[in-house]
């Protein structure tokens, strides 16, 4: 009979080494899978929050509106600096027709107008919208981009309504406006032409990271490349050509 040969020391060491590699690979795969499972919900929440913020901004600017009445004080589009630092505006306030009614108001079975108005606030009329990193009310230690809304608009673009933190952690916010030919940093229909910019560019920095620019079109604007806003020598918006 032929005598069977056992494993040599070298072969045994090779088997142990291969087993170690396999076990290590399985451990790494498990660790990566566990890390992915733990991080995915948070990343998904961050993505959904960012998408919601941008959809809100797009909707509000899409609804930016000015009355055709030349001296109407209740519709406006104005940019200014609330912080008082620099010439680039950090606050933009405008009237919009895109702010949706409160969900609770729509679901309510209450029929008394005064009760509904007291509970949910006014739901009709033009909405005043303000975006700024400088809150009007007491924000405590919260830092970010604040959204203030007031309905109906009261003719004062500096205060009023309710305010909430739209984008947490925003440390820098400035606005530019497309006048049909170039991006400019001034726009105020209260002192200049009563025309909406063709688009706005929101420059946003979150937690000192790289700045992100969001360009949003204003469909109710009549400003185009063939019908631009003529700028006066002091930088204030003029009239059409």
C-alpha cells in the first residue's frame, strides 16, 4: 500500500496565511457595511433637507411679483445690508405669490374666519418674503439663513411676520442680480425702476466651507438681453432702454 503524506510546515503556514487574509477581508467588508448602514440615514436626511431648502428658494423666487400699479407700496423687490458690513447685500426682501397656505389651515374643519385667522394667520394676499443671515427677531445662538414671511405684505420690508431658520450653519450670504447684461449687487424698486431682475444668484457659504452659488430665474420679470435694465451712474437701477 502507498503511504499517505501529511502536510508539511510550509503548507500549513500557507493555509494559515490564506485563512488570515480571508478573515481579514470579511472583517473589513463587515465593518464597511456596518459603517454604510449607520451613515446612510444621516446622509439621506441631509440630502433631503438640502433638496427641500433649494425647492423652497426656487418656489419663492419663482413667485416674485410686482404690481403693474406704478406707485403701489405693497409690492417691492429690495436688497440691502442688515449687518452693515460691506456694500454687497446680505438681505433680500420681496413680495411673492408663491407662498403656500398652511397645511393645518387647509385640513381644518373650522368655519369661523376669525378663529382660523387667529390660529393660522392670514392666508390670503401678497406674501412678503425676506432672506437674511441677520434675523429680525431673537434667534438665540442659532446661526444660518433665516426666512421671514408676512402675509399680507404691509409695505415695510424690514420687519413683521414669522421667522424660521431655513438653512442651518450659513455663515455668509450675499445676492447678485441679472439686469439683462451683467450681474450687479444693487436692486431696490422702492427707489429705482419697478422691474424685477431676470435672475438672482445666491452665494452661500456653510460652516466656512467652499461657497455655493445658486442661480434662480424670476419668470415674472420682463428684463431680457434685448430689454435690459439701464444702470444710472450711482449704480441704482434705472428704467428700461
